[in-house]
């Protein structure tokens, strides 16, 4: 078991500007529909805290706006995240956080795909399989320790 | 005796150290109050305390002495016997030697010294003895924090109050101060310590025979080690004294005496070269203080070292971009950092104090390099950052030096201005008289942006230094500028004119240059009248030549406004005349003629902005507007052109939006506006035909608005004259004929909107006049006016109904018609005078449902159209009465509610549209109107009128709702109730939550059926959300939780209004504050609804849904 942090000194990037929902022009028109788009999904997950550091996934560039693919008509969303280091054992936790957050934020009609960016992780296939296996995710969320950890990471994104 | 018994008790309690501090404070207070009341004298106290003051037990003795000292502290205002004070002073002085009771002794000494302006002061000898004893026996730095502070305070007071005694002590006091302060680290103590140093240096000002001269080095060493101040602990008590304040004190201490000069300046220069921002800023500030206090002679020898250090500080700023925006036209155009600002201050101070410092600046090689830097790049954007920095800093240095004094300004102009002109290729012209247009000379002009910037900054900086005309001798710099003024103006003009839209720098520099030249005002200004006019002409022509709003246009306009207000501020007669002649008249004449490439709204904007700089211009402008209005209006009705009527509307809008809000600022504006209003009436009077289309409709709206507001701001006398004029126009029209329309039901039935458009215009404007008039204005022939308005609102003219409401609201005793009579006419009398229209009923005694008007409302006679108009009219009349607190509004409310019943007195329900109008009438009654009956239009407003109406109508509406039979009537009653509830102040709702909540919830579900009521629904929902969060409503909210949640859940999918869904979800989240057990059962229901809302078409709703869902989920998972 490795003690200490996995990535001791991550590079911190700047946050991107946010969309101001209040002043959106579509607010005046009752009939217009704001489809769920890339930026909106990104807004849901950008503030998730890294399990190791007090920074958001956006600041660590684990997630970017382009890492989200949305198809509203087919109710499908795919998030591709990039762990900060190749052997990061936190990758599954991060993926689980993203999945839980999206499950709680998106309409139930959506199918959610989470995957590690190709070539950025040592055990890429295993991680991808684990994250997209419904039953393993459900089992993970039965574990009170894991749930507590996930909830802690998600708490800033609900503010 | 009882007092003395108590005394012993209190003494015991204070002396006992095992008791709590609050006990000690209580006994202190008790003894102090008996001393204050005179029950106990200080002598008696001392006698009583004898044992405590002399006992051999150190602890008790210390407490006893402290008690006595604290008592003296309380008695600072009370006169005491001199002998008592003397003996006490002796006592405390002696006790200073006992280290165990030193706290009490110090407190006592301080209390005695602090006595001011009362009988019983410490004598100078006693004070000196006290100081000596303190110096001898008290080791300040070995004491605790609080005691040290008292020591410093004591020393401070001694120095302040007994300066002679302290001077007598000579060296001793200086030594003692050094020793006391040395090593102190606590901010509150240091605050006092620095002040002590300042006081001390004031005691010994003379250079010879001063003990300070010898000790200056030591004393300075002790205080200089604090510079620059740095707090190591920012938490806790220390933070209570801000660093800024302490640093200010330290700076004052350092600069307090010239004796410090040999030590201070080198230290400060060294700290200035540090890389810490704080150190730099503090050093610059302190140097600024020192320069003032030490004097020119002592500072002179440091100039050589000071200048390079200062220059470095000036170059230290990082911002190198010059803004070419509109807002920086009157500011330097870049941000200054703290260091930079302080450095600039110091430079100005130095130059102001000693002109010889300027020699260093002028001879500096780096400053002299500027011409080369300038001539290297023509465009500002092309320059590398280093050159930009060079130019900005050098121009700043030169400007600040020039601004310092007239001499420095002369010197800067003599050395730099010629060189600058040379670089720019601007040639001097002999006089403005022989303007030889030498093509070669203009061609050789090389307009480098950097040079232009420097030139503009110099001109701007020197504008305050123009001598007034009394000092007849023209100053050298003025004559220099004078020689170049013609060419300079030409150069700037050519820069602006050559600029095109993409390059805002050209336009900016050109306009700013012209502005700088134009601002050189004053008695012996270097810019002559003709040159000034030329500047104005150029700027005006920029404004008039454009076709759309460009940067150049806005810059020129802003420059003109600046110059206008500048002229007004310095009351320059001649310049004002030129401004009037060139700018104002030109723009005003443009507003009058419609043949201009510039769009009309822009002409109006430019004119109104420029002219509001000075009352005279405003006068001119309003006259011009009047003329423009008249010519456009007559053009319209003669030729039937639609263009001029659009111009008219824009003109009126400009008057309403730009001029009217400033009526209190600009003297005499009210008079011009009233004149304007009257000439509007004149114009309408003389127009014979007036027919309009859509643009005409807009014109009528604009005219009504303007008229209303002008009357609203006018004085009563002016109002009277407008009313009189309007009345004359009315009388000469065909309108009075309407008064004689027989108001039989048959005749009313035949009414249509059959007025000619001209009459309609006159009627609407007249209604506006009445709406704006104050209660004090006198209305002619009120009775026939009321009849006129009655007929017209039944014909469907809403302004007439509003005017009628205003009349009944404001009718006073002074009028020829009392309120009684007015109401009589409205409610009882048949309108046609004398023409009795008694139809089937004869009973007209009460003003309730038996009157003609109410019969029309209730649909006994006439068409639905007539009925709805009557209902709306009745609502406005009711509003007028309600606001003045008249009881008749109750009957109107009853009539309106009668309209809403499912089966009224005639046995059948009203037409749905009439019911809708009746329900909306409650909105008219309760809401604040923008158009009439508000404070701006002098409405009579009784306090709490909304509450009164609320308490009258709500119970009735409630019972009607309970008894209503048809769904339509029920819905309409709910609409009416919602209008009443949502317009009453929220506190009223909170007081009645228990009763109202079921009604609100029922209303919400009734209103959610039809999309027409969505706005009403939303305002009702807002009322509900207000009750949820308030503590007063909590109980009833908790009781009704199931109903509230059910209702809100339904509203989360309300299709017609996004804000309703959003607010409903927010309310659901708020409900989580209720007790857990109360809401837990509903979680499934709520979560289901909110989860559905995650798929809402609107992003805002989805966002709220996510938050709400998370909040509700967490109550389930945590359990």
C-alpha cells in the first residue's frame, strides 16, 4: 500500500468563465426550449472536488468542456476524463463521482457513459468496465465509506 | 452608617482576589456611585481604607491602592480639594517605588494627571516629582502589557499637560523615553510611544542647547527599527489597530524634528530600494512628511540620491496600456498603482517646495531621451511595451512637475515644449491674423501618438496655472503655447479628421487634444477667442457630419459637454457666448430642420446633452424644441406626412426622459417647460384636421406622457395656466356637445367610439393635464368636466376614467364643486342636465347598487361593451376614492363583487368578459399605477389605505367563494382575491397567515387552470413563498404542509410560465426547514415531481430542480 498522495504536486489551471443562467435571452420567451447541451452538463460536473486535493476537477483539467459529448435527442451523454497521472488509483473514484453527479442531475431518460481518455491510464480497460457496469456501481454505492467519500467530493458542486 | 457598613463589605469583596472579576466590578461601581452622589467623601474613603493601604500583606495592599486609583479615575470630572489632590499625588508617587503595587500607583497617577478643567489639579512640581519617581523606579519594559500601556499614557499626559516641568528635566526625560520605548512590540503601546516621541521633539524645537540634538541619534535608532512596519501576528487584539494608522503615527514621529534628518533620509532611501511594496509605499509617504517638516535647506543635500530612487519608483508600474475609451477622456487614461501614486505625490511636493529640484528632472538623460522614443513609432499600438512605459512615465513626470507651480510650468515648457513641437513638426505661427496656409508646413507635420499624448498631458496639467487677468504680465509658458496654438489646433483637427473608425486612437487623441486646448481658459488664456471658436466648430462639425453613432461622434460629444460644464463652472462670459453661438445654436437649428444626415434621435441626444450644461442653453434648447415641435406638427397636418410626426414623438420622448428628470437641478427649466406645454396646446388648437395611423398613435402616447409629467412638476400657478389654456381649447372643440348627450339608456347604448381623431387627441391630452394637476390647482367648471369624462369613459376612453379618478381623489374645498356634489353627479344624477331619465326604478337615494352606473355595471341595460367600460371606469373612480380614504369606495367594492357572483340580484350571471373585467378591477384598485394617482402626480394618499381595503373586502370575498356555485364565478372571485392579497404589504399577510393560507392554496389551484391568469398566479405564489420563510407563518405552514406540498408539486409542471415552476421548486426546498417528522412522509411525492422537473425545457428550472432534489434526497439518506 502506498502511503502519501498519489500525485503530490498537481498543476492547477484557471477556471473558465461561467454561463449566467439568469440573464439568458431565452428567459423572455416562454415557449423556447433550452436543450441540455455540452456546457450545461459540464457545469454539473466541473465543480466536483478532487478526492486528493482541494481543487475542482476543472482546475486540474481532469475534465474540460470538450470532454463532454451530449446528444439530447438520443438521450445520451458521454464523459471522457483524463486522470492527472497514469497510475492514478483515484480514477475509479473520480469516475464514480462523475457518474453519481450526473445520475442525480440529468433526467432519467439519459444513458450515461463514463470513460478514461484513451492512453491516459495504466489499467484503462478495467477502469472503463468497472465504471459502466450498472451492478458494480450499485454495489459500490452500498458501501457507506465510499458513499461518504463521493458525497464529500460532490458537495461543492451543489452550491 | 449603613453606607459605611456597605462600604466595608464592598472593600472586602474588591480586595479578595479569589472573587470573580464581575464581583470586583460590581463593588467598584457601588463605591463609585456613593462617592459621586456625595454620600461618601474621598477623605472618608481614605480613612476607611487605612488598613488596606498600609497593611504588610502585599496582595491586599496592592488591591487597596488599585481601588483608590480606580475611584480617582471615576471622579475625573468632580472638583476636589487641592490639598487632597496634593496629598494623593504624593502618596501615589511614593508608591511607584513599590513594584508589587505598581499597577495601582500608575493608575492613580494617571487619573490625577488626567484631571482637566476642574478644581483640584496636580501642580507642576508634583508632576515633575511624579515623572522623576517614575523614571527612577519603574522599569517599563519589565512590566506586563496593560501596565506598560498605562506607563506610556502617563508619560504622554505628562508631556502634554506639563511641558514646562518636563523641559526643566532636560536630558533626563529624553533618556527615560528612550529606555521606556526600547524593545516595545505591542501595537497599542507603540501608538502611544510614537506620539510621545512626537511630543518630546516639540518640547525642544531650538537647535542650540537642546538635549535632543545630542540624543537624536539614539532616539532615532529606537524608533527607526520599526520601519517599515510589519505585523507578525495579525490575529487577536493587535489587529484592532490597523497597520495603516500605526504606520502613519510612525511616519509622523520620524518626521517630527529636523534633528532626525541625517539618519532618516538615508534609511528611507534604502528602504525605498527594497523590493517589498509595503516598504516602498511607507518610505514614499514618510519622505513626503519629511520633506515638509525638515525644510528645503536640510533636504537639498539629499536631492542627488533622492531623484534616482524616486525615478525608479515612478517606473515601477506595470500597466502600459493606454485606454482610448470614452470614459478616459477626462482622466489620465491608465490605472496608477499605490507606489506610483505616492511617488507622484512626493515629486509634486518636492518641486512645489523647491524649484531647484526641477533641475535634476530636466537634466535627467532618461527624460531627455523621450524625443527619440517618440519619433520611433507613429502608432501607439506599434510600440513595444518598454517604449509605451517610457512615454507614459516621462509624460507623467513632466506633468506632475509642471502642475506644481507656475515657475516649474514655465521651466518645463521652455525646455521641453519647443523640442516636442520640433519632433512633431508643428511650426510656430506669428499670429492668428495672417494664417498663411503653407502646404509644406502641414505636410511636414509628423503626428506621433506618443508625442501627441505627451503634448496633451502637458496642456491638461497646466490648465489650472493660467493667471487671472489682474496679473497683467503674461507668463512665459502661456506665450509659448500662444505662439503654437493655431498650429496645434490645426494638427489636432487633422488627426481627428484623418481618423477612420477602426483606429480609435487617432480620434481619441485628436479630440482630447482639442479638449485640452479648449480648456485653457482664464483671463490671459493662450487661446484666443477665434481659436476657441475654431475648436468648437471642429467638434460640432464632427457631430453633425456623422451618419451613425461612432466612437468619434461620442468622443466629440463628450468633449463638448466637458467644455460646456467647464465654462459654466468658471463662469467665463465670453467663452459662454462663443459656445452659445457656435455649438448650441447650431445643434438647436439642426433639431428644427429635418434635413440632416444625422438620425433625428441622435441630434436630440447631442442637443440635450450639450445644452444641459448651462441654464441659458437649456432655455435656448427648449425654445428650439418648441419651434421644432410646432413646425413638424404643422408640417404633419398640412401635408399629412408621417415623418414629421415621428420626429415629434421622438422630441417629446427626449423632453420626458432627458429634461424632466433634471427639473430640480436646472434653474428656470420649469418655466420653459410650461411654456412648451402651452405652445403644444396652441399648436393643437390651430390644427384643423388631424388624422393618424400607427405613428400618430405613438405620438398621442408620447404627448400624453409629456403633458402629464410637465403638469406634474409645474408649480401650482403654472398648472393653473395650463389648465386654463387646455380648457379653452376643449370649449372651442366639438367635445362640449357630448355633455348634452342625453344619458338615457337608449342613448348610452348608441355610444360608439365616434370622436374625431382631433377630438380624441384633445380629450386625451386634457385628461393628462387633469391627471398631473395638484389638488391645489383650480379646475374650471368641474361639474361639466365630470360629465364630459363620464360620457367619454363610457365610450371607451380609459384616460378619461383615470382623469375622473384623479378628480375625485384631489377635489378639495376650494373648488366650485364639492366631493359630495361630484359623487352625486357620478352616481346618482342622470347626466343630461335636468333631463330626468327615470326608467323602471325610481329609488336613487343610496349610492350602492341602485344607481345608474351600477346598473350598467351589473348588466341591467346595455351591451356587454358598455358594461365592461363602466366596470373599468368604476374601478378608477373607486381607486381615487380609496386612496383619499373615502367611504364610498365600499359601495363600489360591493358592486364589483356583485358582478362576480354566480347569480346576482337580477337572478342571472354576468357575461364572462364582464366578470373578467370586474375581477381585474381589483387590480386597478389595489396596485400602484405608473400613469396616474401616484405621488408624482400629487395624489391624495391616506396611509394604510390598502390595509383598510384588504380588511373590508377579504372576508366578503371569502364567503362569496365558499358559496359560489359556478366554476367560472369561483375562478373570478379567486382572481379578485389574489389581486387584493398580492398587493397588500406582506406583513398584513403574515399577521393573518392562518386564515389566509387555505384560501391562497385554493386560489393557486383555481388559477392554474387557465393560462390567462398566469401573472396573477405568479404574484399569488410569491405571497405564499413569503409566508413560508417567515417565523410568524411557520405554525400554520406546518399545519397545512400536506396541502402546500400538494399544491406546489402541481405547480412544478405548470406549463405557461417558467418563473412559476422555478418558484414552486424553490418553495419546496424552503419547506425542508419544517420539522423533519412533518415533511418526511411527503418525500416520495416531492422527489417524483422534482425528478420530473430535471427534464424541464428551461435551464433555470432544471438548476433549481437539481438543488431541490439533492436537498430532499439528503433527508432520506441520512436517516
